[in-house]
C-alpha cells in the first residue's frame, strides 16, 4: 500500500522532530512551553489507575502498567526491576480488559507457575462483549488461548473480586482472598460467604483507569471532567494555546483512535493559528 508509511520513513520523520524522553512536565516546564511555542498539544494518555490501596506499597502487589513497562525494558535488554517479573511465581491478575489480557500473556511468557484472572462480571456479560452478534466462531482472546495451551484450562474466574490479601511475616504477598459477586441487573453485591484463598506471589491490578494524571492538568491550569479527562471543547481547552488529544481528551480507549485524534488535533491547531484549515 503506497499510502502507508514504511518503518524507515516513520523513523526518518521522528529524527526531524526533537524528542525529549524522561521529561517531567511540571508547572515551570508548562510556563516555558507556553512562552516558547504558539500552540501546545497534550497527548499524555489516561494512565491514572483506579485505586487499589496495597499496589506499590506491599511487595508483590503492582498496578499493570509498571509491570508491563518493566517487562518491555527486560525484553529490550535494559536494567529492570526483577521483583516485578512473573518468572517462577504464582500470579493473580485483576481485570477483564486488554491490559489484563496483556498481563496474563506476559506472565505466562515469563514463566509463571500459575496464572489466575479475576473478573467481577458474570461470564455471559464478558462473553457477550467479546462475541459480537453474527460471529459464527466463539471468540477467545489471545491471553486466554495461551493459558489454555500452557495450563490446560482458562485462567478466568468470573463473578470474583479481591476481598483482601495475605502477607507473610516479612510483609510480602503470599495469597489473595477472593469473594464472590452477585449481580442484579447492573447492580453488584459482594457476598460474605464462599471466600477462597488463592496462593500468590504477584498480584497485578488491571481493573481500569480513572483518567489522566492530575499533575499534568494542574501544571497547565486545566480543568478535569467527572470522567477524569482534560476538559475541552473539541480539542481546544479553556487555556489559550493548549490543546488535548487521545485518551487525555476522550478517556481510556484503544490505540486505533491515535491517528484520528492526532489528525483532528492538528487541524484544530492549524485553524487556531491561521483562522482556517485545509487539513483533512
């Protein structure tokens, strides 16, 4: 397809654009950017996880993104946090989305002894979402396929949530106590009976995201919506020169939106600077 960028063309474009990695965009940096540039587009994602109190505080309990980042660093040959590897460990993953699937598959590939995935919703609700009407072949995501191939069974436990965690005398994770859920329409109730202990050395929280990082919003003086996104009209914010795009504007979503969001944001900036835009 002649309309596609080759990998070489893509990296050639990146070479022309200055990139600063590991930059902390605080209030001072925001002021500098606004003084030096005619427009600033924020595309910082929606990486703020839903709160799980023990994540990062108890050895063996982590949010999904830090775990996946360390796995990528290890694959690239960079120094990584060995405490976040799943090799030789009993792993429990909380969540039912794409991020949780990546955690399940990554843990298997790292050599986990066992992998269990906790999903609070009933099987039929999850499977109805995955298997669209008219699809003659039942869908199973790649992570579940790998788990079945490796362990001979699905890693999923439906209608199950974390009740509390068990730690040893050193404060390290040794188990996850689960509770069953009961659904009445869209309302969920956590049951007191039927709690189960799952031995675990690594608990990965992939139960969704609450929005973008508030520190970035505060640095630019942006308001936040109830859903945790940057408040905007289209791509323009209430702050002069500042535009938003991607998950930061629309909330946690799929990468397929990235190109469309980037093009729309570029068009909004073009119209802001010139008074009109020929960009499509």
